[in-house]
């Protein structure tokens, strides 16, 4: 018997049109009560994976287990046991805050009196009491996200999936939203599975993180373990446009672990940035290449992401066509699961 609130993915595969492997053998486990971050470039397979876990898509092969239930065999029951907060706003603007919650509760078969009680409690918990009887379309962005969180919690799930939950919120709104999540986690031991484009959120809020790229998991661990795994410092050197390549020259310097060259920039993983920089500038000058800029920093999640995917993490990336199609299926599936 699987532990309640636990998420298990075992060799999940999703193939579209018989040839596009959007997810290619994904496996991981999320412990009950854990905040688990799921990161990846645009089109890497995040949305498809989350959709298979939350019963929005059926995998081509492999299995997912949520709260002790195999998802493919029990999709409707799984939908009743989880909460999903979509990236897109799902609150009905022509209903009040309380009405949104009461309607959602009714979709889960909760009696009218219990729905009213839960709605009022959640409204107060989310600090929306003063706006309870206002139309949701009059809410600010932060208020709408808190309302949508309340909707996702009205049936008291043990597992909640958050898809870019703070996208578009200001720093204060983001901090407030995560404050509510951490309180819920502490109070009821809720398991939280989150995708986010804000790496500072993932670093600060997640117990562990998995990075997916080209449909495969390329790294898993706590934020600190992933950063420590890079070792040393990361030095970025900028050269003049069109300058001769100096990868081999830099690689030969003492304390260098790896060099990546892109356009007129060199990213060096080194034992000590303080030692490496003067040696690198001197070596480049001897080779007739001028250094126009230098940055030195300790490894961050940005560096971890770049290390494992070869791409910088861009917050402004939006969903691709596959992501949008999957999201629509997830919305339809979630609504059906409430009936």
C-alpha cells in the first residue's frame, strides 16, 4: 500500500502521433508532505508529465501512483483526491468569491450547507473576507490567485499540483501566495508539486527539485545538493565580437573543470574564480583576444539549469502548441472529474 499523499512516477512515456516522444521514461518519487519543484525548458515535457500524474492524459506506457491509487486505473477517483491550480485563471469573474467556492464544492458532491461552511472558512484563511461578496472579476491578480488556491482546496486534497502559480504576480503577491502554501503544508501535511519559471521560488520553497529536458529527467536533488554538485565558482568571460576562439587556451589553465563557449562568451567552471580570472585575462591578451567583461559567482539554480540543459532559464517563456493543447485537456478532464 502506497503512503497517502505520495507521488510515484515509474518509467512514464507519452508518444504523440506515434512518433513524438514528449516524455521518455520519466521516474521519480515525491514524499508525503514534500514541496517538489519540476523545472525544464519550454517544450521539455513538464506539462505532459504533470498531466499524466493528475489524470489529464493517459501515458503511452509506465505508471503513475497518487495517494496510493494507480492513476490510469482510477482517474476519476484520483481527480477527487488532488487539487490542481492552473497557470491560466479559472475563477468565474461573474461569480463572487464565495459563489466560486460553493460551485466548486458542489461539483465534488459536497452538500450545500457543508459547501457554504468550507467556502467561508477558506475565504477567511486566504484573507479575502472583505471581498467575499464581490465579483471575482474585480479582484486583483494576487486576490484571484488566492481564490483559485481556495477553489483547489475546497475538497480537502492531500496532493496539490501548482502550474506556474505566481506567474504575473508582483514580488509581494508571490510572497503572500507562498506564505499560504507553507501554512497549509504545515497544518495538514499537504504534498505540493509545483512548476515555476521563478528559480528563486524553487530555491527557497522546494525541498527537492527535478529538471526535465527532452522528455527525460536530467537531475534530481535538493536545491543545495544540486548547486554544491557543480563545485567551485562559475566565471563568465566576454570577448570582442568576432575574436578568435580561446577555449583550448582557457581549458589549459590550472583549476579549470570545464569550459563552455557560446558566441562571444565563455562560461568556465573553476576551482577558484579569484585565481582563475587574472590568469585567464593574461592568457587571452597573449593570444590577442581582449576581455570586455568578467563575472564571478557561486553556483546558483540558474547555473544548475544551464549545466544540465545547456540553456538559460527564461522566465518569459510561454507554453508551446503542445503545452496549450495538453492544458486544455487537463481543464476538461478536471471539470469532468468534479461531476
